[in-house]
């Protein structure tokens, strides 16, 4: 289904060259287009339903952009096919800065390994604008579970191979399950859901034994004591569970790399660099605002921004990281 919602918003869309192509010389870019940008509605395509983390962040950014630039912005929810439908819509859009995609990590770094015939090229069909958030990832259990720590979970899983199951609603969390089985030397079974809201409900009803997920859908249950957080996958503070250990400490895995789910804005290939830069500066300013950051943090989104060039390098690095995991998992969607 396609849902549209207008928000008063204007953003300057700056373009970054395709990830495998050399960056164009900025000196050759005239400032005419960037100076006039924007003078009409901007559209941010969100490949998830309204109300999810990426949609919430797009609307926070959009509202402030509108206030700054005095132009409307359409937030368009193009849902389906593990973000492919939304990505294709932006891939085919005019490269003029008026259409962006709120991409999730799987859009740009995992789908190419999970689909034999992906209808877009994540490296060459888009230009990065900026990273916008790195959400924290956790290992949760229902608070009524007898599993109190990660070591308890490992011991129980080893005593009952292929009996414990975990819920996962995104490609990232599904691949995390495979990665953790390997790292912890356990055999647990994936129960697949469509998104974090379903995962949260599955853990609440104890349809699954544990989950790997971000906090956005489960925040009230964490704060209310219905969910127990066993470990976090990076070392940032998490006020709702201030004493939760990192996975490295909880599982005795000192060399395990941090894991996050991230969001970033990209534009169609060919978007003028001056416009890309203008967009990047505006988004960076918005997400640095203490009031906006507080709202995003409360939703478990945790804003992070980069230059277009830094984002391009980050995407490449993440793709290289997940390639062997996706291959080993055997997960395929076509």
C-alpha cells in the first residue's frame, strides 16, 4: 500500500557521486542550481510503514526543513520487498535533489547478497547525502524468562540444541542471529516476523524465547519492566537500562565488532553536488539541534551525521562486512 502525508518542509538535496565512481570536481559545479534550491516540494521516500523508526526520523527532519526553507515536503511510504520498492522509486526519480530515499542498512549493503536479481545497483544508482542515525541493537528476553544473562542463554541453548528460538523482523536482525549462533557456538532457530512491532508482540506473548532488535518498538516495555535486556551491541549509554553490559563483556567476546542498524539519506545518481552538499548541511544542522536529538533519542534512533564522502566510504565498508555473513547464512529471497 502507498500512503502519502504532506509535511511543510523544504530541504536542499545535495548529491554525492556514485560509490564506485570518482567524485566530480566541485570547482566545476556551478552554484546556480544550488542557490535556487529548493523552490518546490521535496519528497522523502520511506520504504517502511508510517510510524516506524525511519518514518519517525524522516518526519522529524522534514518538519524542521519546512520551517527553515518554507517549502512543503512529501513523506511517501513505499512499503514492500525488503525496501526494494522504495529504492526503485528513488532510482527512477529525476536527479534534481527533490527526491531522496531514507535507506536502511539492508537497502544498500545486504540486499545485493540476498537477491539474485536485485533491480537496482546500491553502489551506482544512488549518491549518498548523509548518515542520519545508528540505532542501538539489543538481545532481549521476556522478564518472566528464567534466562537472566547471556551466559544463561548460551548454557540453555547448548543443553537443548535447536530448541530455543529467536524472533527477528529485519534482514539485519536475521543475519545477526546467524552471526551470533556462530560466535557463541549455539544452535538457535529463527522465527521470522515482518518488522519490529511484530517481534515485540512475539516476545511479549512468549512466542519466541529471545530477540535481537532495536529499542524503538519495545521502549515502553523495557521501561515498564516487561522485557529484560541481556546485552547491547555497542558501548553507548542506554538510560532505560543503564547497567546492561555490552555483548563483548556479557558473552566474553572481547574482539566482537560493534553492530548497529543504521539509516541514511541518498538521492538518485546524477544529483548535482552543490545540492547534495546543501541537503547534507541542512540535515546535519537539524539533527544537531538538542530538541530534535532528544526526540530522536527517545524513539531509540540516536542521530549521527557524516559528509557525503564519509557516508560513501561507510556504505562500502559495511557491505564488505556483511557479504560473508549473508553468504554463510544461506538466506535468499528469490
